[in-house]
C-alpha cells in the first residue's frame, strides 16, 4: 500500500508565491517518479511538474520558469515552489507517485487560489 499526502495550498494574491509539499509512504522502490498535476475547473487534469529519482525535471509549458520542483529521495518528499502566481493558476493541485509503468498513487489534492 502506498499513501501520498499533499499540502500547502491557500489563497495568494497575483504575483505571490506558495510552496506545496508532498510525502509518500509505503512500498516505494528506487525508480519511482514523483510529480504534481492540477485540475482547473472545467478542464482536464494537466501535468505541472515531475521529477525522476535521478533529478531530471519536466514542467508543463505554462510554467515558464515560475515553478521549481525539488525532491528528497531518502524521505520520499516532493516540493513545488510556485512564484509569480497568476489567477489562471487557480486549481486543485495533486501530488502523485508512479511505480513502474502503470501504478500511480495520488494525494487528496490541495486548493490553490490566486486572487486579489
């Protein structure tokens, strides 16, 4: 059994910053990929960022250098530093961990609202 717990969302003004945190526990191997996705109301869920165990990171096109993902393999934690937030970043952000090709476990989600 694998559990994922994400946190750190909240209300922030445009141009502000938030830091999301995630911790995974359970039977996790050394090849697990961890990442963040988000769901904007009325749209499909989209990838925000992901990181391999070796530290290779990929970001959604909309990130444009504003977000940074970081990982601690020993603790199975993943953080997402989000800067210069915009109203269209408002969404529920979900942390996930993928084991092998198909087994993906999701956190419960954390709401991020960017509004003045």
